[in-house]
């Protein structure tokens, strides 16, 4: 996270293509283990298990796992709250 992003709510989006049931990582330093990730449905579903993907979150990445024959492209949106110098997460709701 850059200095200009420190102390601000971070929102970004992208897309990721499923690779059947093989987990696919999206690496980004703005992703925190406490980030909120919304995974959308693909506009064009490819494969028998398309639309059944799951996403997991850890510090620095999200991981998409599709169905057994899913090669669809999924849109995602990530919201991360800033981490204060004290190590606690900041939110407009808790300040």
C-alpha cells in the first residue's frame, strides 16, 4: 500500500479467469486478510460448472477456485480498510 493510500478506504476491481478446479491467485499488495471481496457471475459461462467458483482472501492475494470444467472469466471487487500505525483496522464506522 502506498503512502498516498495510507489511512484511506481502498476500492478496486478486476477480473480473473478460472482454470478448471485449479486455484488461481490474484496478487496485489492492497489486499488485506480482512478485505471484503465480491465475486460476480461471469457474463459468459464456460464449462459445466461455470458460475460455481469460490474466492478466498489472504494478505496480498485473493484466490479463485472454479468448478471442475470452469474456464469462465469472473469480475471481482475488493474493498480494504486502512490499517493504522497501531495495527488496528480503521473504518468510517468505528472512528
